[in-house]
C-alpha cells in the first residue's frame, strides 16, 4: 500500500519504506531507521525540526 502523508511520526512508526521527495524528484528512499541515522544531508535538514517519537 502507498500513502502520501505529511505526519512524520506516523510515517516513521508504520512504514517499511519512506520515499522523500523534493520538487517532484525522489531525494532518497529507504527504511525509516536508515533515514533517522542521518546519511542524507537534505533529509537531515528537513528532520532537524521534527520531533520523532
């Protein structure tokens, strides 16, 4: 199933794969834990102001 959601806590809690897009392009697609580990500067910049539970 694919869903588009802007609620990051929901996405990180229930997803097996997260696709991060910017300006219509895929920046990265990976498992939630990989995105949390901080391997992509653009994703890190986006998540710095997000409080993930």
